[in-house]
């Protein structure tokens, strides 16, 4: 058993003893008939904040299950991992958590298996490839919540003003298009490169894939500082950052800012996911999407991203959690997917979105997802590694990439060794 699991087990035991001593068996999550749900906020403004969705779900669920209450807490993406870590350490463990990673919680033996909290009907309704991505050593713990792939968005009007006739297929073509955009002053930022802490791990991996790199090799060993990855960031420095074709400091620029700039018509090109479609439409941007350019041609495998729902054992609320998840996954998934224009993770929602004629703009993302590459989600060390990449990975766009990636590699190896 690893050290983290022993430590976590001791902590959980201590919490359980403490609660028992107080005369109850409700665990760190309080009242046995109240489910504490902590979820990430996918909204970019008040009108589409995720709390609106979850409050409605909780209200509808409580009408049907009058003996169960749902306590909802929604946290922004920059803070959720840190706050959840504090909750767990202090014994205030949520019953359900919806966020970006699950494997570290599996390593600490904190989660129910998916089979324990999903009815067979609900589990069978999950799209198989997404469900499989939630497994650790062949057992599913992570329950897919949303999934998406990445494509290159470009502003057609900006391209026209700059004399760019076709969207780029290679890195050199992308740099050439960016130069034309800058020279013509058609956009404030020719290419938006967000390597800030919000999602540095995503933007970095998209570029690494373009040069045959990535975070791990075929055996799952971390290869963050591989020669190909170092070459990738040297190219970014020399061809986009130093010539002023992107943000002056990509390492402090978040995806949220880049998306807002594109939706405001200030950006020529950027890598994006489905929620940018709606933002671009609301901004009245005439946009196009193509497969992300690689060094020598379009990516054969783009980045696929899944976010997760997970159920904690600490509160002992297996039955209540199961009722809630069956309700959400059978009745409310489509509403969330359509709220943010995300590809669904359930087969019935996918069938509806493909057939109702409302989601033609998602077709490119569905097409890319088939061959998408995912983060090493089943690795218990990934959440630690991902957090480190978010903190310092963006420096590789301005500082010595060999050193920046080398430092990350050391931390990744240490994290892997301790899990």
C-alpha cells in the first residue's frame, strides 16, 4: 500500500472515530439525509453560472425525494481543487464532487465504485469509451460528466482582412497566417496562446501532440521533458511569442480571457472547445473550425477532455447518492449539455442531440473525439502533476523550456513514486 493511502486511511479512521464519539455515524458530510454536492462552475457570466443548473436539479430532486436534501456548493475552476483538498483534510468531506480528476481520490481509498452508486440502467447508458476512461486498474470510479475535443477556431473576417485564404494545417502555415494578421492590424492578437493556470495542461498537450509528444509514453511513464516537447516550446518561443504574434506573457493568460477576446473579435485564431461556439455566436463572430495544425500536418489525434463526478464513502450515504445520480443522469444530463453546448456522456442525450437538428455545430467535435488522446486520467499521480503544470508549465513559452519541463518531469516522477 502506498504512503498516501496509509495517511489518508488514518485520517479517515480518525474522522470516523471522532464522529462516532459524538454519537452519530454521518461521517464528515453531516446529516444523513442531506447530500453535500461540490461542483465546478462552467459559466463565464452570471446568466449561465452552473449554480443555476444545480439549484434547479436539487429543487426538482427534492420534490421527488422529500426525505433527501441536496446542499449545493459551486466553485470556480481555479479554486476548486485547492478548496476540496482543504475540505478533505479538515474532515468536511463532500458526498459528491464534480470536477476534473478522480484518480488521486481512488489512491486514497476515498471513493465508491461506480457500480455501488449507479443502477445498472444508468451505468449502461454511459457512452462506453467515456466510462472506460473512468477506470483505475479495470474498476470504474470516475463517472463521466462532460466530454469534449479540441479544434482550431479562426475568425473568417480577420482572415479576409489579412489576406489569409485558407486556415492553417501546419505550424509554419499558422505562423505565416499570424504574421499576415499582425502586419495588416486585422486583430489585436493573431494567435491566442493561453498557458495560464486555468488550463495550461490542455493547451500544452495540444501543442505537444502536434510534434509527436505528450505527457506519457505507451507504458504510462512520464515524458514531460522529452526532446520533442522541448522542441515544441522552443518553436513557440521563436515563432509566436518573440515575434509578438500572441500574448506578451502566455504563462499568465488564462483560457477564459482568450475565449472572451475571440468572442469580442480581437483574436485571429485559437484552440477551443465547444463552449466557445456559443460565445462566438453571441459575439456575432463569423468563425470557422478545423483540425488543430501540427508540425507537419493536421493532428491525427486531438486532445479529448472529460470531467468527472465521483462519490465519497466517508458520509456513508450510498443509497441517497445512488438515488440522486440516477435522477441526474437519466433526467437532467441533456439540459446541462445544451446549457454549455457540450458533447454528452450518456447515450440517450447523444441520440437526442444528433437527431433534433439543434447541434450541427457540434459535429466537428464529435468527429474529432473518436481518435482523441486523453490525459493520463487513471494515474493517481495525475492530479498532482496537472496542478504543477498549471502553476509553472506556461513558463516554457518564455524561459528555457528544457529547464521548465525538466523541473516538471522531476516532480512528476516524484509524484508517481509516491502513489
